C-alpha cells in the first residue's frame, strides 16, 4: 500500500475533502425548481428553455459515463489506439440521434420518444420501449456509483461502499432540489471540472511516451480491436435511442438549436473519450496490470496527484450521468407516463418525482453492494436494442405500423439474449477476434431486424 494512503480509511484524505466540497458546491449552484415544467422539462422560472451553450455542455458531459471513461482506458490498454477509437466511436451516435429526432419533431411534432412511438406504432410499442429504458437507467445508477467507489477502496470494502453511497446521497440531494433544471445547470459545472482535470491528468501521463508513440500503438485488424470499432459503427443507429439521459435533452429546446448542440457535443465527446483512451495505451506500454480499472492503476503508478486528477474526472462524469439518470427516471415515470396513458398532466407532482428519485437511488445501488461487474451494464443493452434502428430510421416509409415495430424490436431483443448467453453460433461470427461473435450478432441481426420491419409494408403493397 503506498505510504500516502491514510491507515484509517485506506485512501487520501484529500479525496474525501473533494467529494464533500463537490457536493456542497453543486447543491449551492443547483436552482430550486419552482414549477412543474421547470422540474420535469428544464425550463427556467420564466418558462424559457435552456440556451444552446448550456445544452451542448449538458449533452456532452451527461453522456460521458464514468464506466465508459473507464472502459475507454481499459480498451486502450488492451488494443492500443484502435481500442480507444473504437469506444470513442459510440459518441458519434449523438449527432445521429440529433438528426433523427430533429426529423420526428419537424415531421410529426413529437414531444418525446415514447410519444413518437405511440403515435407511430401504438401503446404496446411505447410500453416495450419504456421497459427497455428503465432497465438502461437502472444500470446507470450502480455502474457509476461503483466506479466512484473504486477510487476509495477495493470492491466490497468500507471505503468503496461508503464513498458510493455518499456520492449517491449528494447527487440525490441536488437532483431533488431542481429536477431536470438542476441537472442542466450542474452539468455545466461538471463539464468544466471534467475538461480541466482531464487536461491536467493527460499533461502528467502523456509525456512519458509522447503522443506520437501512443497514437501508433495497436494493429488495424479485426482481431486487434477493429471488430469492436465495427460493432460501435453498427450500434450508432440504435444505441443512442434507448438512453433518455441523452434523448430527453432533444425535446427541451428549438429543433435547430438542439441539432447544433447534439452535433457539437458528439464531436467533443468523441475527442474526449479518444484522448482518455490514451491513458490506457500508456498502461499498455508501461506494462501495468489494470485489474479492470486502468485509470486507477495508472494514477496509483504515477503518484497521488495523477490519481487525484483522474478521480475528479470520474466523479464529475459519474455525477453528471447519475443526476441525469435520476431526472430522466422522474420525468418518465411521474410526468410522461401519466400523460401518455390518459392521465391528466396535473396528476404529476414534484413530490411524486422526488419519490421516484429516492426509490431508484436506493434500489439502484443493490447490484453495486452485491459486487456486480460494471462492464455488465453496457454489454446487456447495446446489442439487445438493435431492433430500434429500423423503427427510428425507416419510419418515414411507414405509416401506423405496430407489427413492423414488434417484429424488429423483439427479434433484436431475442438475438441480444442469444449472444449474451453465449449461444451465438460460430458460423455467424465475423473474424476471429475477441468481438467476432458480437460483431456477427450486430451485423446479421441488424439486417434481419430491418428486413422484418419492412416485411409487413411489402406485404401490404403486394396484397393491399
């Protein structure tokens, strides 16, 4: 154990100090929502939507999950710069989502993702989609608190659990104060923290080998991480749509302002994740064993300053995702569903929204307390939602088409389960790398889902 570790807690006192200061500052800058629309839709006290720059910062930082930053570094350590770029490619899904949602807002005047699905595919489609996003949001809670806890102790240790729960409590406090409006405003602070400390950490890490050396690691072959790069490219057209942390922000501003924010945020996110992946490349060149958490391993190898900077990067990214997750859960369950399923808008209340936040903050940490691997939070959802791609990309060529949605959605879900259980046949794998089966499942699955989506439309045209 390094000598700068304090014996009482097994971690530097400065880490706890920053965590507490972080909580006080964010609670102080978080606005108190005075109206339901402010709490659930993010408008200010005068009813004005968030401006383009704060929206861009919010989209940028809220989709940089702590577990994703960790995964980017882990893949950089495994596959060099190829792995870093493969994971960064997911962030190009933000402009894709922005373009599609721009279209459905302009063409159909949709006010939410669930509303669009009900309008185009029926209430059963809206219900299936809601279930998918609830699973997604539930996973976001424990997977982000677990990453923060990992900087305060080993999984299951006192420091690990205490830090994760304190971090949850801090985020819950300011999220309950202002709902989505609070999330949007605190995201700006978290984005500045993230970028500042990311630059400091990279300044300490990258000079050891130089950017040119780091950028030329890895091999551009399927078994060298290119298979994962292709998986990310395929999932760009489905993965972003089942994440309300991202898509909720696409309905709270004018269409063109939203689209600008999503394009800029996607490019910034791609660059930030690719740069952080170089931390993992450094670990590869240095021969470090990351043990599933490469950033922490690199930080410990380089001293308390680097570890502290990296931990702040993780806290700011985890905090932005967690508060966005709580506000999305609150909006979805206490605001959207009562309205979409025939309830009056007045049935929503701030109290019910806060109740949803508290319930998920408590239940959402159970997998973390039970020691679940954070990587499982991402491997489950990405492939299973491939069936959403046709529903969002091909909707202009269909009218009211519930059968098309369900054929595509449930087929994608079934194929995702088959892959997750390890039942995907070798004959349908693509390449021989570690992600050959994943690539095969996404490539062939996307083709099949698209064909099934179009099948009822074709049948209707042939036999009207």
